[in-house]
C-alpha cells in the first residue's frame, strides 16, 4: 500500500537525521526533498506537498533548531507536527443510525484513488465496533473490481454482496439494502466505479443512486480522493 511505503521512506529520512550530530541548512533541505518525493509517490496532491514542505522548512531552518542540542530530533518533531496538522488532529466518526436501522454509505472518488481497499478497511473498523457491515460491489466497469472487493472483504471477514457486472449499479444498491434488511446488516457500503471529471454519464449514475436512497432515509456519500477534494466532477453530496 502507498501509505505503508510512505511510512518506511519517512523512517529512513528520520534515521539519517538522527545520525547527524549537527545539521546544516543543506542537510534539512536534502531531507525535505526526500520527504517531498515520498509524499508525491503516495499520491498526495503536489500543491499540498508544496505547502507542507514550505511550512516545515520555515520552522526547521532557524537558529533555535540548527544550534539546539539535538537538531535532528527537533526537525523530526516539526515534520511530525506538520503531518498531524495536514492529516487532521481530530478523529471524526461516521454518523450511523441507531440500533438496527440501516445506514448506506456510498464511496466515490477518482479512478485509482484507492476506494475499494479503503471501503473494505472502513467495513473492518465498523465490524470491530460491533456493527454488521455489508460491502456492495457497484463497480461493474473496471476489470476484476468485483473480485478485488471480495478479496478485501474476506481479509476483513466482512460479507460482500455482488450481482455480477451485468446489472445497473442503482439496481445492485437497491437489492443490497433489501438483503441487508433481511440479514441484519446495519451498514451498507457501496463501492462505486472511479470517475473522471469529464465523465458526465458516470456522474449521473452516482446521482441516480443517491436520489433513489435505496429504500433508506439515511444515505451518505464519502469522497475518497487523495488528489484533491471535489476534483471528480459535480458535487453529489
């Protein structure tokens, strides 16, 4: 996974910083260049990376840090602080309906944003909290998308609902909610196909699924897009 690789690369950068007794401005810039490349390779938006590295550099290159007793550790702390600020320092829980009422979550985003893997991980987290989630394969376009969801669902030990690739996603979503009602699934998570901002038909498909509400009054859209918010076309929220 991209973020596993990012973690390893950052650890290597930190290891190099810790090994230096004193740091020069060039040392900090070289380390930040490696951090920048690691973030870009993890599909973080280049504008976000630029702002992040600028913020770290402004804090890290100063007499208080460079002349400190442990400048390497101080730079690492600055990087960590800025990463926390970038990712968000507070945890926001997904609002679910109480008891056995069904909550439907539709995962949307750009192609290649990692929706299928994230969808399964969310289901796994909900299961750990005592819920009975249902993963729904609504991507009928990408080759092996359904199989990928099944594999990820199996890893999380979460049921996957599929009707193959010959049905309309909106009909699959409706059938999935009916299945959930009969089988006690309180959360239904729809794994939809990745879209492009120029793809009007696929954006209309998302809106159709949302507007049908799949037989439930509680329907939410979650945008999973590491390349920047609201880049996948019209707002379907």
